[in-house]
């Protein structure tokens, strides 16, 4: 007897949900089909993908042929959890006649300058910004935006190549470096630096997780943040956000206006919002599930965001979906060194795991594994847990981070023991994207012997 369940095509590459989370989350709704884009990541995970579900390899240089391959499986829905594959998914959805972000909307979601311009034109939020396509554009960008500012790729994720700029000379040098062949950026955006308000021990920004089905917008969670590490590196997330109700309502109103201005009618979104003395301001709108939402969902045991995304893709009503928020769940990172290096060992895992409120401690690397350099958000490890309230979260995190440390060998051969205490707020744009930043400690050991 043929399977009458809906077929859900997932355009897959590295993103905000793992293959296991995707298949587990979508199987209650229908039959997942994993459409793998060509990349190093999908080559690595393909054996697992073939164990979990039907796999369709895509040719992203021939989307007509790829659409025909998918059409043979009669999909009822298509979606992606990969930022870099939003455009491919939109093109395939259009060819298959399935609801998803339109190609025009994806252009606004992926291009940060185009997004800022649309939000400004629609009167949603006006942040000064300027696009740079070549180093010679720096003087015009500086004149249009002023300093302090933020320089970042026009299209990107994970705080990749994102820098605060306070000095004109430094900004010019950064623009030249990032737009060169070594920098690999096609275009940059210089935008006004948004000064955050004092949020005490918390980050001065939040993210709003939304589901849009048939043009109806539902905000299903507001995620709080731990303070950023310099320059703009995330150090963790928690739910619910530690926001007064009036701030929460103002934030949700702003995000609703932004999603409407960008023409979003179907899909999952993740919107970052800065908390400033003058009220909430938009950092950016992303057209996919936010990072770490599946981990927070596992901890909370309420809304499965992958299942929610599948329901949206199938055109179902999700207006009543909300997180329970009856306790606080969190993930707190130990950030990787910006200069990269080689992971050597971890210390204190057993002691941290024994603490009340700690559910797990995860180390990203194995001994001897290379840690890539860069200012993007990256973790050596993270602590997951829960507490009755926000004050208790701070206590659990402080105790866990006090126990944990990690030995890393720097590229020049020096070994460091790294730990990350609960940060105190630090003001100023040079310290990060807001008034609160986290700083990792390191203790230098003797250089390791040569080969």
C-alpha cells in the first residue's frame, strides 16, 4: 500500500539543525527527503543521511534538473535550515509550486544592505549603512555612516568577518583586507554602531523566533543572550529572555513590522534585536531557524522547532504555538581562541557535570584536532542546563565555568589553559556589539616540543 503521508523535501547543508534533529522532527509530520547540496559538509554526512532517509543529490548549477529530481518524489513541502541555501530552496520551491520565501524576499534576507534599505524605506527602522564593493569605496562609506560603526560582509552568518570600527585608518585597512582575494568577500556593509543599554549580567540583545504561515505571523519564543565576546562573538543563549513585559511587547511589535516590510508570507525567521536606551532596534532578520534553537528545545521539552518549521512548510496553522517558559534553559559557551590552534585536552568535565542544574557539557573538539582561526562565533565547548529563574542560571553557569578549563596549543607552539568566567559588563564598541562583553582567560604554559 503506498505511503499517503506528506513528503517533506529538506534542502540540506551545514546549518542550524543536524540531520538527526531534522529527521526526528519531521517524521511525525510525513516522509522526509534529504536533498543534499554539493559541499564538504554533505559529502561527510551523506552516509548518515542515507541511513536516515531517502537522499536526492542536487546540482546547484542546474536547478531545473534538480527540481525534476525532487518532483519525481512528489513533495508537498520544501524547506531548509541552512543560511547559505536559502536562495537555492526559494528557486526550487518556485519551480515546484510550493510555498516558501520568494526569491525576491530571500534576496532581502541574504543581502544585509538591501535589507537595511527596505526597512528604512518602509519606515520600520533607520540605521545608517553603505555598501562597499571595492576598497576605494571606504571614504564614501565613512562619510555616509560615520564612526563608531560595524563593518561586516553583505551576506554572511555566525559573525563571520564582522568588526567594530572606531578608527578611519583601521577601517580602510579592514575593508581592503576583507575585499581582497584572501578575504574572499564580494561586498561589505558599513553600518551605524548601535549602542546597547546596560543589561547587567546579560547581553544587550535578544532574538525573536517567528513562524509565518499564510501571511500570519506568530512569535513563538524570545531568546535571551549572554554577553558577547570581542569583537562580536556569541557566548550563549537562554530562554525565556530576561526582558520586562513592556520591552518584550515593543520588541515583538518591531519584529512584526520588519517581517511584513520584507514580504515574508511563509517560513521560519530568526530576528536579532538590539536593546538600546531609546528602545529596541533591528540588528538583522534571518530567513531560517536560529542557531541553538534545537538544543534549547531539547532542554525545555516543549516546542520542537524542526517540527514547527515542517508544519509551516505544509501550510498548517501554527498561530497557537508558544514555548512554555516555566523554567529557564540555557547553553553557555567557552569560546575558541580567535587565533585558532590545536585542541589538547579538557579539565573539570566530571566536576561540572555533577553540579545541580547542569544537564550536559559538550566538547566540540577531540585531542589533536585543529581549531580554525577567525572572529566568527566558535566554541571550544558548551554547558547546557536549566534553573528555576534567571538569577539561578547565573549561579549555575558561574559554578560550571569555574570548574572547566581547556588546554589549547597556539599556532606558534605555546600552550594555553583557557577558561571563561562569568563576565562583567564592559562598555564601548571596541569590546563588542553592545555594552556587555565576555572575556576569556588564558594561562600560558611552557611551549610544546617541536616535531
